[in-house]
């Protein structure tokens, strides 16, 4: 059975995109609770809410055929800004968080530049498995550091090391994918 045509493909105002926008609005609240109020538990709840809305927007987009080209670009931006903001917060207490933070920024700048070049060629692609795995690992690491206020340095460094390794792997794989499609110029229809 063929999937009905997606009438939301070129729309901006969709429920998944509204959920992504809501995640952006949570960022200042998370930072304020963490940095200004030192209320790590509230920051934890807000970050968990952000993660749940990320899951929800994907479920809604796929199950109700509301996947839009705008959403394919906007959803990861909301994710990455949330992750970068939370990593900046965590650096104030865990110095080693600089490593995944800097690598994530470099990876996202490269992915953003090559992604925009792909969009100009008519190629719009969603996240690959390694990007989703990186997101899950980053959120898990951030949530553990928020929930376990006195986390041992060994556990903290193991989690940070795993995030760092996954960011590097994902950056390399996205780089290979994006450069491949930029060279070939093929328009690819991928599952999101």
C-alpha cells in the first residue's frame, strides 16, 4: 500500500515544528535554573521535558505523515542548541565537558554548512542512526550529571569519553555522507 502524499512537506506550522519551537523556548529556562538558581533538579526536569517533546515530535511527524522539509532542518537545530546550552552549563561544574562541547560545535558547524549546500542542490536528508545514537548518549550523560549531583570523577569521565567518541564517529560518518551527495548531486529520498 502506498503512503498518501504528504501534504505537510512544504509547511512550517505543523505540530512537530511547534514542539521543536517549544524545545527552543525551554533553553533559557534550563540555563537560568542551572546557572543562576543552581536548581539542578528543575533543570533536570526541564531537560527531560525537552527530550520527551523531541521524541513526541518524531512520533507525530511519522505516524500522522506530518514530516516537513522545514522540520527536517529545524528539529536538529533545536536539539543541538539544547545540547550545546546544557553542555555549557555542565562545564561550570565538570571541566571535561569542554571536550564534547567543542567537538559538538565543530561537528554541527560542518554539518550545517554542508547541509545548507545540500539543500541548495535540492537534497534534504534526515538524521542517520549515529546522529540519533549521539543524541541519546548526550541526553543520557547530561541527565545523569544533573541527577547525580556528586557523580564520581571516574563515572563522569567514562560518560564524557563515550559522548566524545560518539560525536567523533558521527561527525566522520555525516561528513562522508554529505560530501558524497554533494559530489554526486543526487536527490535522495531517505526515511527520517
